[in-house]
């Protein structure tokens, strides 16, 4: 296929993913998209080919990444310095500023975290092809809540009578990822890459629907809710359900699940074929794909795009579907002048009789947290590169974008650095830093999009992430192959 036709198809696929992907979440790491000396930069764009002919990442520490982000709240909205007590206090402290916290909230607030560690990370060059193999453990968790929910928790119904708690949700996925990728270099002018991923699900909790409304008055409180949650919980196969298919709350409170962090406390059960297949995620298969390109239209200028984590996981075992449909009116409780009487018992008993949870066991599918990257870079010299990256995601039909510009240098072949600035979630205080050091065959790198901001502007930062890795590398070039093989003067 001609290079220009391949470029058009790839770019069209990237744009289509931007317009149609609806179950996406963020993945930071823009700082090292254009950085020298980091083999794992191909995780963001599988077309990128490292400068070294091969690399082997040390298990667990390469690549290791941690990310936490909020779309509105910053550190200064939650914590503030109290000059009287000479310490930091939260907004819920008697002297804290509750209204400042509420004013900082968005109509819908998102908080997301991810932890990932690669047990295998290998790459090697074969002429114009570059192959990669990765096996990664990943945990992704996110929650959302409305501003009304936070106001009710802080002030109760003091300032309002109607509350919309919709969008109150929690999602968590733990899975294994086996990825095999290849990048092909077309005459040092264009690289195209693709990576196929086998996904093996470990555990999951997904909120499918959350429609909750509360109307309060002096006489009564009206609560209407429609909540649907799917979950796959390893080894939980004895959930108490009554004859009508509703969760038996009394039996649930008295059930001893004998679990330790979601796994059986007894080691022998883990070592059975069924136990090993559950731990390995074989019972919950999925698939994802990454693809991208890097194109050099003129000397020193490159444009690139990629789609990452376009895929799904199918949950079929230890599956529960919870559906709670409530239309409840609370008219108060009868207070009894008895020593052992608890007023809350009346409310709990009343809610328990009305708040029934329907349980079924139907398989379901969750979509991966896809990301789309668009990049442009200008190589001032073979050792100085300026870059820009646009990253987007879509959540509930809303776009969440991150814009990053970076300056990347490699003054000597054994050392490279990157300094970046990002705009994300109405936050302008996002300074990033990347460092990579190569001592013989040992390559060590550390990259963050926000850590310098947390140091210089502690009140402003709303997200934090880092990536680090330790690689054994060989066949490394003093400068990128695409620059080295192209004449500097026509």
C-alpha cells in the first residue's frame, strides 16, 4: 500500500475514534511523547521506533506508572493553611471554608486513578521492523458525583429543597494485558505501527445507570432512584438471594465470605485449575488494539497520531447484575422514650423494606479506556526537539482535552531531558519534567506531567502522575535513526 494512502487511512481512523469513542478515560504521559531516550514511548504511539536496536525492561519497575486526576478540584480547594493552629486543615474543619470547596466543583465531578506495572517489556529491531512484547498488570478506578451530592453532604437541605444525585457512580477494573506490536519504517519518512492486546479480566464493578433525585420539605422527603450496577467478583458464588430474585440483606449481613482481598483465604483453592484460571483472567477474555503513524513531510518536521486501548473485556463468570428501583417517601419516625431505643432504627427498617435490590447473573461487556493522541514536532537540531501533543477523551458525551508543549534535549548520547507545559481541566499550572540516563547498557528514566507544579504551586495542582522504568538496552544510536539517515542539507 502506498505511504500516502496508508497515512490517509490511519488519520481517518484516528479522527473517527475521536468522534465516536464514548467510554474513554484519561491517560497522562504527554511529556514523554516526543522525548529522546525512552524506549517505552511506543506505548503512546506504536509507530515510534526507539533509538536502540533492543531493550529489556526489568520486571515490575519497567514500566511502572501511577496516575490520579480530578476534572475540577485542586489541592487548595480541599486543604488550607490555618494560621491559628499552624497546620493544614480540610474544608470540613470547624474553621474550614466549606463554600470555597463547593464553588470549585463542576456540575459533574470526576476522579480517576490508575496503577500499572509491566512484568515483561521487550523490544527488538529486525531491519525496518521493530517488534515489542509487553505483559502488564493494570488497575483502573474512577468515581463521579454531582455538585448537588456534595452540597447535601456538607449542608444537608439547609440551602435547597431539590437535589439531583444522578451521575453518582463508581467503576473499577483489574486486568492483565498481553500486548504484541510491530512498527515498520518506510524509507525513514514514515513509520506505521500496530499493537494487538489480549486482555484477561480479574475483577470489575461498573455503574450502568445512576438516576437519583431527592425532594425535601418540612412534611416529607421524596426519594426516587434507578440504579444499575454490573459486577464480577472473584470467588463470590454464594450471594444470598430470596425466592423473588432480590438480595437478602439480612442473610448478607451474616455471611462469612472467607475472602482476603477478593481471593479465597485458603491457598489450596487458588492452586486448582479453576482457581488458577480465575486469577489469570482466562474466564474473562477481551481484546484491544493500538495503531498510529509518524510522518516526516519535510526536513526536521514530523506529524503523528495514534489511538490507544480501543477494545473491550467480556465478563462471564462470578457475574452479578444489581438493579435498585426506589420511589420512597420518608415522613419521619416515631420517637420512643426508651433507654435502648435508637431513632435511626426506624429509618433503616423502613428503607430496608422499600429499597429492594434485584439480582441477576447475566454476562456483560465493558469497554476499554481509549485515548487519542495527535502530535507535531520540530527538530531544531539532531539533539533539540520542540513538540506539541493534543490528547482527548470522551465521557458522557463530553470532551476532556489535554494540550501539551515540550522542549526536549539530548546534549550527550547518555542523557536526555524534557520540560513540558500542559493545559487540562481548566488548570494552567501543569509543569512536567522528564529525565532519562543511559550508563552503558543500563537505561533509567523518570517522567511526570505535574510533579514540578505540585512543588511550585501546591494549591493549584489537581492531578499527579509519574512513570519510571529501568531497561537493559543495546545497539543504541547517538541520535534518532530518522534524523541520522536523512541528509541534514539537501
